[in-house]
């Protein structure tokens, strides 16, 4: 996975639905404190309605330097904030 693709997913998370989950999980296994990647994985679990969403959510809250910003990334569209 390259940096441009990650930036594209961060700008438009809806494109994550077409991305292989294993590739992102592998990247985060290698770099577990890559916060933006953890946030993207959380978003992908939410999009795909995965059972691992709650566990990843707790992990993301522990890693996020700004939990409010993480919340807005995850739920901003539902609140009208993008």
C-alpha cells in the first residue's frame, strides 16, 4: 500500500469498501502505532459491518491524539460535519 492511496482513502473513506481488508491489517500489524491507518481500519470495519469493529474502536480511542477529531472522521457525515 502506498502513501498516495492512504491519503486518498483518508480524504474519501467511502473508497475503502473496495479495498482489500487484509492489506490494511497487514500494514497495521507491521506498524501498530500508525494512528491514521488504525482510523482507516476502524472506518473499513464500520463500512463492512465487521464484528471486530468494537475492539478496534477501543484501540483507536487509546491511540488517538484527538478523540474528538477521530469521532468526527467516523461520524461526521451523520452529524453534517465533514
